[in-house]
C-alpha cells in the first residue's frame, strides 16, 4: 500500500505543471535561476505534502465512516430541529461548532487556500519537518528532476515526528472545537429550558383552570338541555352508596330503560371540577361494551332547599359491582370472563389516551350475564395532563404513584391486585395488608414493596401473571395485550379441564346405571366417554366443575 502511494506521488510529480513561472524544458534551455528553482522546488513540496495530507484524510474517513453514518447524521438532524424552533440569530452556533469538529476530524486535506485554519498551521509545521534538500542546481527542470525532488522529500520525512505533529494538531483543534460546541449547547439548552418552562406553565393552566371550566360549562349546558327534553329523572330505591354520591334506580328516562342515577352533591369548586371532568371524559370516549356510559345529566337546583345543587348523572343500570358479586359467590369461569372484560376495558381507555387510575372491585360493574364494565372515571386523565397527584385506593396504588411520576402502567399494577381478588373468590384483605391499622400504614406498606400472599387455590399461571402485573419496576410489567393473551390461555385450559371432568362424571353415571340394571352380574366395564370437537355428549344434570376444583 505504501509502495503504491509513493509511486503515485512520484508519477504526479513528474506530470506536474508549474504555476506562475515559465520553465523551458528543452535540451538547449539555459539553467534556471535560483529564484525559479526555489519556486519550482516549493511547488513540488506543496504537491507532496498535499497528497500526503489527502492520504491521511482518506485513512481517517475510512476508519470513521461507521461513526459518521451512525451518529453524526442523527446529531445534525437533532440540532437542526432544536435550532429551528429558536428565533434568535445566534442559535445556529451549535451546528457551526459541530461542523468545525467534523472538519478537523475528517477533512484533513490541505490546499493553499486554507489560509487561517488548523489545516494551514498543520501545513506550515509539516513543511518545517522537511530536511534541507541538496542545493546543487540541476542542469534543467524536467520530469526526472521533479521525481527526484519528490523522492528526496519523501525520504527526508520523519514518520514518527510527522505522526506526532498531526496528532497534536488534531487534539488541539478538537479540544477547541469541542469547547465551542459545549458552550453553544449550553446556550441552546438555556433557550429551550425557558421555552419548556413556559410550556409547562401553560399546561398546568390548561389542566387546572381552562379544562375544568370548559368541562363544567359542558356539564351545565348538557344538563339544561336534557332537563328540557326529558325532564327530571324519577328516583327509585337506593342501589348503592359511595364516597362521593348515592346511586338510585330510575324510571325510564330519555327513551332508555332500565336506568340508574348517580346523585352527587359537590361541596366546593374542586369537587365540581372533578365531577365535571368525569362527565366530560365519560361522554367524550366512544361507546364501548366494557365501559359504562353516561347517557345524560340533570342539575337539581331545588335539592336541600336550593342551597346546594345536586348533579344527577343518568347511566345504564347494571346489576351489581364486582365486590358484591364476589361476596355472593361467582363461579371461576365467570370470574375469568370478568378479568378479560376488565383488561379489554382498560386497553380501550389507553387507546383513547386515558389512564383510569382507580381500578378496584367497586369500579367494576356486572350486567345480568355477569359481563363486566368499568365505571367511575372521576380519576381518569389523559396521560399528557396527569399532574402527578396521588389518587386511587391505597391497596391498588402502584408505588410510583407516591412519587408523582407515573404512566398508564399504574392501571396494570391495579389490575394485578384486582386479579388476586378474582382468583381468591372473596373480598377479604390480603394478610399483609390486614395488619395495617391506618391508611398511612397501608401506604407505607405498599411503598416498601409488600404484596398479597399466594393462596392455595392459585394456579402457577395465575400467580405468575399477578406477580408480573404488580412488579415494582413499571418497565417490567407486561403490556395489557400480553395480559389478555395469558388470560385467554388460562380460560382455554379451564374449559378443557371442565370438559374432561364432565366426560368423566358422565361416564361414571352411565356405568353406575348399567350396573344397577344388570344387578351386578355379567357386567362389562364401561369405557370413558370422551367428547370430540365435532360432537360432545351433554352432561346429564351433573355440574360442569366445582369452584374448588377449578381453582
């Protein structure tokens, strides 16, 4: 490689045409003067040094192409994007500083036009490294003379001194360019920090002031329209009572039946805003089978003698909440179906950019067919508007909720706790939380990593899913799409186990009947009846599977 480069240098030196001087190369030409010889020699030296620097540059670029292609392009685009937002004239300094770094690192080729850069300094220093050439003038300046001057110059170069000089110059130039780049980045960061602070201030203003006001206007205007069109709902018996309101049955209202009415009396502006936001988000999301929809609203200004208005939210009537269903007893297949419904409801909210933040037993309602729907979107917020406030029910709250920095994975954590109750089949507190006397102790217990215990009826698949969902590190929690697939697999296994048990019970029943008919004589043992995929034998009055066996 080195021999090829030397040959190339000598050939170009032989073919070189001098500039700014007239050289007569004929056989009868007079010997050149000292000044002409000096000019020619200098130009040959410049040619050799230029080709040498070009070779060094080619080597550097060849060894650093990976860095240029992988990182420099991305960095240039990021800087262009950040500088494009700024309106100040001096915001382009970072890109200019980066170009200087790249010029020093990759573009080493020197020309006589680089008059005031590192490359010109390097050029001059490399000239100083050339030892004095023989001073006796040749008879004439021809190709042979040019090659000899170039060859003598190559032989006179000290490689290690040349390399040290190049490295020293590169280090100095890169250090200077990098310092300039850092200063420009700090200036750019300061500009964007101010812009981001203004953006955050505006976001807080939207979240705390404008959005609640707009939601309250929507609630009041919708309530006025619904009262004019459909009248005041006629309340029936009380169905349930929560922290912020009472739920009543209702006569048909607005062409819908059966209906339920949630009566809420907001004591102050904060509760008014929270209620208005719940109304707004519930009415804003599209209809979905796994979400309880609010069908209308009416404000009763005559409540309590007109001193404190009551807001009546009209929604589809459900049969019970999951807390009540578990206390009354719910079969294992039905509970698995509820778990799938809850996951589908959470996934739908996340697809709309919303985080529920209060997944718990009483916020899961069941219809007549024991299919589940999510309700109570009072704590529901878009991810972009979450303030980091501590909301929810302590036992279902992910640890990061206490830090104020969280995302939609808090719903995955809450589902893990909910799934523990679903698999347990009861509403009794886990033992570790049962020992806490106050809510503060419960919060402290959750923050320290306490989790519900494994019960004997839990299968390995169910327990593994719970542990993954309530992992302390949000990044280790599974995606809800994966959770749904696991639940479907568990449900499929349960169905297969139920069919197997059905066939065994049916076979035993038939064999017992045959044995009674034969009186115990001449009895031929029965083969188990195994249902096929095309045709299954229905069970004859035998329960498909008991709850304890299913767990």
